[in-house]
């Protein structure tokens, strides 16, 4: 049981790290400072008018 929990925590950390990387990449590609990016940012569930909080 302890091994399974440790493996789960490792997997969860990996998913979380990848989510942050994707958010930062989307912020870089579609900056919040350009109004035409609001729709794309919404698809990534990023705030339209401010950078993502990580």
C-alpha cells in the first residue's frame, strides 16, 4: 500500500509539472496582452487578461 501511494504521488507530481509547462508555453505563444488571443486562452482555461498563475 505504501509503495502504491508513493507511485501515485510521483505520477501526480509529473502531471502537475506538465500542466505548468503547458500553461507557460500557452502564455508565451498567446500572451494576455493581445486582445485577439482571448479566445485561444479561454480554450486553455487561461485568464484572458492576465498571465496564468502557477
